[in-house]
C-alpha cells in the first residue's frame, strides 16, 4: 500500500511549514485531511491559515476539514476529534506536528515560555494521541507520527536549551511508550526528524538568516512522512526516523532539489 487515498489524517499545526507540506503530499493521493491549527486569520509575518491550506488540499485532489485548534486546550482537542469523526466517519492517522520553540538557557527562559513549549510539545502530543487512539483502533492501518528527535541521553543535547530538549524529548517518549502500549492494537507510533535544518518560520525566526539559507525545503519531511504513513502499521512502529536516511533506504538518491539553495553547504539539525 503506497497511497493514502481516502485515508483520514488529523494534522496539528497544519497551517504552515512541515504540517502543510505533509497535508499537501497526502492530498495528492486523495486523502482527507483535518487541518487543525490556531491560525484562522492571516498573520502579518507568518504565511498560511487553516482555510488557505484547506483550499490548497482541495486543489491537489484531497478533502479538507479546517478546524481552529489550540492544542493546549483539552476541550478543543476533544471537540476537534469529534468533528473529524462526524465529517469523515473514521480516523486513520494522527500527525503531531504542532510545536513551539525557545532555545533559551535555564536562566534565560521565562517560565511563561517554559509552560508554552511544555504544553504545545509534550502535553499536546500526549493529549491528541489519547483522544485519537480509540478511533485509530478501528482503522485498518493506523499511524501516529510525532515530529520529534531521536532520544539521546548525552548531556550535550540538554545543556544549551534544557527546557526545549525536555519538551521535544517528551514527544519522543510518547513514541517510545505508546508504540509498545498499543502494539497489540496494531497502531504504529513513530517519530520523524530532519537531518538538516528545514526552511520554516521557526528556523527563520530563531536562527540567523544564513542558517535559513542553509536549510532544506519542508517537502523532504513530507516525502519521508508519506513513506511512514503508507507503511504497514504492524511492522513499522517505535522507530525514530531521520528524513534523509529513510528516503535513501527507499531508493532516493538525489537530494539537491530539496535544498533551498542547491549546492550550498547544509546545516545539520540541532539534535543530530
């Protein structure tokens, strides 16, 4: 099975960046996408709203349900999943893509930011999964995909931005734990992380311009996500995939077209 035709995929943070690209890649197959994100009105410095992405999905041949969702709000999450089931009748996959970043050190990060990244990253991944799993149990090839890094307990990954690492590793621990917890139900739970920086608003706003220019386009993550979401859920679970490695294993040899500036030296992601 290499197509997501008629699969219902719930994607958080789908109004821009990687979430949007994963949605558009699935839409090319004729998937049905729940575009769950906070952005309903155009933002002055950030591209995309749930409605603009829903329109793009339909132009690609998919179906879309745009839902305004703050992933920190339990009532909103519960309602969004309910709306998805009412509209499409089932749920085949959840992509926990919504994420918040703050690279401050322990002394620099305001607790308000700590709370934001903890709730948007670790807690929301746990909560969205919790509310989707009862429906995923009914699916034929159910997947949860978390956009989080491979777990590595070396101190160097924690030292410079402890709060952020804790929040992203919280997502990865959901992968580790839920893959085992729901193995009997045939639900695959995997993580995907980029080998290089990806040209998203998060990178544009948190790193110098030259870092952004040394990034790859989000399409590489979408192509890798597609490989995972079309794999057999009973055989592919509990993995921490890296986009380039996964695509190489699946026969991709040329990665130049993914680069924002082909030929430029690429920068590795901060967790690799």
